[in-house]
């Protein structure tokens, strides 16, 4: 073969690859435009969907109260917006919203395996729910890759988001109930063809929710089979999170979301005055305003309120001040063993969930004889931790399927 012919063939292959890549990019852009256009139309119907009668009829955890198809579903998939029954910290029946997404490929004979997704912080106000967004799928990190692998996805909003109710921000039990009940809700949709095997996957706040779900799954949902739990930059140790972050704007924002939720959940046990006593007068005045703002869409307003409060928001470190010390400990992961393999991804440049906090939690898991696959991503910050984890996550899911998940624990 002459050099000229070889060059010509390589040139044609390169051109072909570039054309294919260009077509794929064009399709992704076109699908994004379609989803946003259809999402605009759906926004008009959202208020009626999320408005429920009072009182809401009771039901079993995971039983669907209401559902509707989502026209802006990703290409090659079908999706529903759902409201389903769950339970709060006291065991009371509460409605929770979310979405379910399934690939349009044929389901296996025994049903699709489902990934229960726990989203990162969006806020604590009802309107901050991911399912209420113009693109309700935007925060499901790894969605396209998981759907391509044949997984269905259930993505809860958590209690208090979407459907009006008390916030569950950083409350491990109600968040994890909502995650686990989302699997039951997805199975309640006959055409979704969901089986009884599932995997947990969460980022940041969602990491806390997922770890609690992994600890509690066997008792709370024994009829389901949990195969593994995956987290990225998880809010595993709330005491460390508060101590590390309360001195900056992230900590002020997190605390402003947590204080109303913890007051509602623990007010009867500890007294509302004792819980709010951690705040300075300026902090007490600002908290209701910050708690009513959504993190992703009202960031500038949050900064305007929180910036002057850095160093002046609380009177002492919540992690060492009662009753916060007890409340944070009770809502930190690790108190109960996890009996399935765990994947952990952590960015090396994370300034919110700092690497040493995640490393300490992984050490605890290893001491509890959990099969942990721990991956560090140098230079990756908190916001990108889940996206950076996706390639390794997919490899780990393949290892789960084959029954040979690798452990990075020593020994």
C-alpha cells in the first residue's frame, strides 16, 4: 500500500469519526432543546399535580398517590413524575414526590434493576425540588450512562420538597425512607417493569441519604434486594461537616437549611428554644430568609444574606454544643453496619466535604469489614465529584453484576 493510499484511508476514517461525533453532539443538543421546550409546557401543569387534598388518604410506604408521564423524558427513555407514600422521622405517613425513568429497551424477564438516586443539596423550600425544575432530570448525575446500561432510575425529591410538608434536610431517617420507598413506587408502575433488585447512588446530601438507606434497607424493605451502595463526596459525618464548614459561607447556608428541619423534627424532644439557641441574634433573623431560597437558582440572594454572617452566624460550634452534638451524631452515617459493597468517590479539591472527612469514613467502613471501593480524583471539586466518579462507578457496577467487586481496604 502506498503512503498516499494509506494517508487517504486514515483521512477518510478521521473524517468519518468527526462526522459521527458531530452528529452525536447535534443529537444531544437537539434533545436538550426538545426537553427544555417540552419542560416549559409542563411547568404550567405542575402546581395542580403537586397540590394534594387535605388530609391525604393513608397508604403503604411506596404506594403511588399520583403519577403522570413526563413529555420531556430523555431520548430513548420513558419517565413519570410521581407522588408516593413514605414515612417521616416519627413514622408518620407523608407524601413525597420524585421521578422514575426507564430505558425503552426491552426489560429482562425478571424485571429491570433500578438505581435509587439521592440528589445533592438544592435547598429546603418546597419549590426547590428537582422534579419541579425546567429540566427535572438535570441533577441525576450519570443518568445517560445508567440508562444506556439498562438500569431504571428512581429519583426522590426528599420529604418537604415538591409536595408541601416539613423539610427533611440532612435528616437521615426520613431521607432514606424516601429513597427506599421510591423503589417501591417505581415497581408500582406496571409498564416500567421493575424487578426487586436495586442499587443506591447519591452525591453530597444524597450520599448521606443513600448511606442511611444502605444501613436500614434490610429492616425497612426486606422484600427488596440491595446489591450495593455508591456515593460521591458524601455528607457522611455531619459533625465534621459542620465543624469544617461553619466558618465559611457554605456552612452558613447548610446550617440555615438544617435548622428549620431539625427544629421541626426534634423540637418536641429537645425544645425549640434549645435548638435555636445556637444562633446569634443576626443569625436567627436571617435564617428564615435563607431557608426559603433555592441553592441553584437563588445563589446570589443567598450570598447577599450569608456573606455578612460568616463568623457571626452561630454562638459556638454545633458539633460540640448540645443538643446539636446529639442531633448531628444521630444523623451521621456509620452507626449501623452496611452489609453490601460500597463505592466511594471523592474529589481532592473538595472544600465542602473535605477529603480527610471522607477518608475517615472509609476507614470506619473498612474496620466494619465492608467491601469498599474508594476512588480519589485529584483536582476535582465538590460539584464535579459525582460526574468524575461515573466511569469508575460503571466498572464497579459491572463487578457487582459478576459478583466480584474489588475492595481497596487494606489486608
